[in-house]
């Protein structure tokens, strides 16, 4: 196998799609642990472009907050991607187990996500599928971004539907890198309170779309009572329905709350590590060292065995269906416009705009 990879080990985690799995492997020369994503090509029919897209983009990226692709190999039946091993599970599992996180923990994770997004946005790449399942836990509240199957390069705002140009006004269809920042805002909201900001009681997709388009945020009591106004302000800035006034990834990274909370969490982790090392040098068992309650809670993100998955309960994050991952308002307009064009390709610009308006504002 390319680059000396050999010996498949136990399953690390399921990939976010049903046609692949990930196993641990080791290099023959250095014994370095890696992850091998194994994709069944028979189940990839119709999605081949996603594989090529991921290979093309990941191969050009090198950032500490993005999962690295080292090599890939293809046979008649399978594709094998040798990637950086991130053994802490994904953020969805962590949310399922924890329910919610402290502001310091959430701030550090937002900092990591913003770093990754700022890096790809500077390269004119929009991820388009930022969600907890695609964020891997690489340490205590440290994240790495993966799964670039839906990512794309945007040198200008997107004006196409299913690859077909349209004459609809830009303000109806246009979207770009700001969609990733919207998704970041949804994830931050979930991290702080344990449930998403826009929810349909009946899990109705149309109702969910309407709620997102309206953009009416509610910080429900008592869940948000202990959360600072600075954190709420950042959530509002990330979940601005108008993408032109939404914060950028760089602005989020430099936000005072993010910088302060990330610093607090890093300091706690450093203190915790020092205490463990001191206890080990003294011959004491690390488990008996008294740690701050918040740091103990954070460790549950990474202390699980490889392959372990969390169990959802009624008190934990209940995600929307997989087809309704954190969609920004402009992406919802894009989806609605696809429906309109499929139902009436000969409609005039005025008729198309009127139909969309009725769907957005019934």
C-alpha cells in the first residue's frame, strides 16, 4: 500500500455516511498510527464526485485544525484513504454524552472551528456541511474539521442550481463562505444549552425552514439563564439572517469572548496536566488528584474507548433529521428555488420570485 501503511486494526468510528468505515492502521517503517477510511465503491454510485472532491481539496490543505489526508489508493471494489488518526470520536458523540458544555469549553471549540474555517475561506473554499458529525475530537475540547465531500471553491458568489446557471436575482440565490459561519453559530448555540436554536416540534422540514428564514432567536429560561451576555451576543452575530452583516470566521476568531474563553480553557488544561504529572512523580494515582469540576466534565469528551458511541437521552441534544443540518437562510432559499424550477421551468422571473416569497412568508 502507498507510503508503507499496513496492518488494519480495530474500527475507530463510522464515517458520517453509510458507505464507508474507518479503521486504525500503522506504517511499516515508523509504526505511526493512522486512520484508513474504507469506501465501498458499489455504494458510491451517483456520489463519485463527492469522493473526488474530498481527495482534491484535502490533498491541498495543511492545517492543525483540519484532518490531513496522506495517501489514497483505489481498487475495483474499494477506495482507501489514509488519513490522520483522530481517536476521540466526533463532536456529535460528545454532545450526546455531555448534553452541554461550559462557556470556556465552548469558546475553545469555537476558536478551533474558526481557525479551520478562516484557513479554508482564505483559499476561497466553502465547506457547506459543517455539523457536529464532521468535527473530530482531538483532545480535551479540541476539534479538527473533516469530511470535505460537499466543499467547493468559490471565487465569487454562487449563482447556480444543480450546476445550471439561472437568471434569478443575486439576492434570491447568492451564497458563499458565510454559510459556514451560520452553521458555526448553530453549533455554538447547541454547545451552550444542549439543543438547537431552531426546532420543529413535529420535525417538519418546511416549518424548520420557515423558522430559520425568520431568524428569531430565543434564549429559553432556565437553560440560558447562566450564560453570559457576551456569549449570547456572539450567537446573535453568527446567526444573522443577512449574510452580508454576519461575522466572518476571522472576526469570530478575534472576538473578545472567544479569545477569553479559549484562554481560560487552555489554562485549566495546563493546570490539570501539571497536577497529573506532579501526582505521577510523587507515586500517587492520577485518578485521586482533585481537579476543577469543569475540567473533569471536559475530560468525558476524550476518555471514552475507541469505537464507543454515546447514548441519546431525552435530556441531551436531539438533532434534526440528517437532511436538515445547520442550514443558513441563503441555502434554504437555494433549496426552495430548486423546487420551484423543478415544478415550473418555464416560469418568468416575476412568477419565480412570487412563488418563493409565498413559501418564505406564507
